């Protein structure tokens, strides 16, 4: 009877060790799976952030080009107006000079 109990205890100890080994292996596997999932999530987040950045940059460039074009158009109009005014003043100045010299 005592030998049977010793054998039962040894069998139980072996079974407990086997359960601990399996639990440790399962724990390592779960940790590795979690690490891989974290890496995947981080990579996807980086890709999404890059895409958002590219879209925002593209939108900002487009808006900047529109503003730039408006500024250039307004500057061209101002230059044309100044040039036109200068031409009229030039004609008046020439007329006045001709009157004084000929006149």
C-alpha cells in the first residue's frame, strides 16, 4: 500500500511537472503571438499615419498653389494698371514738353 502511495505521488508529481511545462510553453507562445500582433498593429498605424501625412501635404500644396496663383494674378493686374497709368502720364509729359519747346 505504501509503495502504491509513493507511486501515486510520483505519478502526480510527474503530471504536475508536465502541466507546468505545457503552461510555460503556452505562455511563451501567447507572449510571442502578442508581440507579433503588436508589431503588426504598429506597422499598420505607421502606414496609416504616412498616408494621412501624404494626403495632408498634398492638400496643403494644392491650397498653397491656389493662393500663389491668386497673388500672382493680382500682382499682374497691379503691374498692368501701373504700366497703363505710366503710359498715359508719358503721353501727357511728351505733349507738355512738345508745347514748351515748339510753343
